[in-house]
């Protein structure tokens, strides 16, 4: 296994904010079982299904950590934007802050092809997290851009609950930075279900 030389771990840092992740609800791409990972496709197409909207409603209404004081950040893809709007409608929080660093991992040549390719890419991630199989974005690059976002938030805000609305692979990969493990191990962490809300814990002081 090639160990990525990471300087981006969040596990040993005291964080000034509490961080939660929310994966978008079921999308039209999930139902079609295709990869939708580039801005050219994902910004304007493949939004939430009716079930996906229902999933988000249920998750948000059943999460005691969400209220009007949360700071909401989301990917600019249609499915995550629609998810964030539901969060805003329910919690009455401020306008979502859209940030491209929360975008889906770019799966390159597999765009609009079968999502059955994912396990092959994940298997390669475990061997070399810097790989770009089929012109896909490396796992390490995904981690770096997400950690950069968290550090920017830390520099701007403190004492807040931050909700990051993103996609399965980015959230999965970001967990490795909070846990202080190599990004090559991202599939060893429990996978995120659609519309699942989970807290990122980097320090016991932040744990509920």
C-alpha cells in the first residue's frame, strides 16, 4: 500500500466548531445507477427524486443538532442544492453557502456510465490513493480540498454547528481526515446512506 504523505489530518486539532455531514437524498442518478460527477452534468441535471426529498425531510426533522443557528454549506450540484434547500426550509437557517470544494468526486471517463465501476476505483484507492484510474479524481485530492474548506471555516467561525451537504465519496473521504487515518482506508469506514446525517469527531471535546 502506498501511504499518502498527508499533512491534512484534522484528528489532532482542536476544532472551534462542530461539524456534521449530510449526504444528499436519493437522486435520479442513484435510481438510474449511473455516474453523475462532473459540473457539466451535475449542476443542472439529476436532482432529487420524490423519495429523496422525503428522505431528507425525515433525516432533518429527526436530527436534534439542527436548528436555525446552523451554518449550512453545500455542493453546487443540483441534488445537493435541493437537499440544502429542504434543510433551510425546515430549520429556517440562513441561506446555504455554496462551495465547489464539496462537489462530487470526479470519476472522469465513467461519467454517465454504470455506477458499478465504483468498487474497482475504491479497490485501487486502497492500493494508491493518488491514482487517477480512467481520469478520475484521486482520493487524496478530494481529501485535500475538503480539509481546505474545513480550515477556512475554522479561520472564519467559532462555536457553531456546521452542516456540510455533499456526496457519498467526499463525505466518506473527509471522515479519514477527522479520524486521523490514511485516505487509502476510506472504505473501511461505514458508508453513508442517502440523506444520512453524521457527526465528524476529531477531538473528544467535540464529541456528544
